[in-house]
């Protein structure tokens, strides 16, 4: 049950696009279309942003999108806004009824 | 409005026990999988345990499997986590979370409580 690999940090200016990667193996990210993404502001509970690779829950802006290629999933935030500054975590099913998170990425809006 | 309110956190000695509770409201609790997710201070998220609606499926991360028990009382709309043989590395904020479609593997976490802090220290 090794954690998925995310870059520790990412940044972009308002209005730009930023992509955060989440790398696993064929046993987790690459093997299932069960990747989800969570946003966490400091001192707050996480919030679901993307589920099943590229589906957005109601209420999440369409500036947030998800994709997957091979063993790497990605979260793209388009048209960056100040309120997007937060920590982002990916999560994947890892088989045999286990689920694993990534280490998290701190997104800074410059 | 979906609400999940955790309680039961606190300071406990290594080797001790603690029972966390989560009171759920605003949805049909008995229809949903539920999960516990934890976050050590300044660290990332870690999935801890899942339980299905009728308690016949329970899954744990390896590091807690022999020490933690997850249960629920659908009549009371409540979720529990019994933590035994606690270790310093179990120190974390523990979140109660509603989970979707865990039987298939999807298991995305759509509503989170605010968390309760468990500190294991001598």
C-alpha cells in the first residue's frame, strides 16, 4: 500500500492553467478508472473535486478536470483563481479492497 | 444538508484505547458505505477503514488491521472506530467520511466531517 506520487508543489498565475500529476502503478492508477481528487484548504476538511478519473460532482466548477494516461492521473485547474490555492490529493483503488492517497500537492496562486 | 460530526478524540498513552464516534444526519445513513480517513499533523491523508451499509464488509489499511475495529449503528445514524494498542504514529486528525460505490472499487469520498484529533503520547 505505497502512497501515490505527487509533486510537492505547483504554481500558476491567475487565469493560467496548472496540471498536477499523480503517478502510481498498474496495480492502482493504471489498473482501474477509480481515481478521485480532493481539495483541502488550511484547517479545513477535504472536498471532493473529481471522481472516477474525470467526473465532476455537482457544484464543482468546470475549471477543474481530470484525466489519466497509463499509470499517471492528472488534475488540471484552468483559469486559476485565488481561492484555488490549497492542497490537492489524489486517491486510487489499489485492488483487494485497499485504497491509497497521494502525498499531496500544494498549489500556489502567484 | 449532509452533516458528519466526529467526537471522542483526545490524549491517550501508547498502548491505550480510544473509541471515536460520528453522528450522521441529512441523508439515509443506512444506505451508504462509510469510511475513516486520518491526517497526521502537517502530513497527507491516509485511508484507514471502510464499512458497508449492513456491516458485512469491513476493510482496513494494513497498519491498523489487527488493532482497529469499525462498526456502525444504523438505528442511531452513527459510525464508530474502536482503536486499541495505540501507537505514537496513530496521532492524527480522524475524519468520518461518506463513501460511494466501494463494492466496485470506486469508493469516492463525497462528504467529510470536520475531524477529531487523536494524540498518542506518553
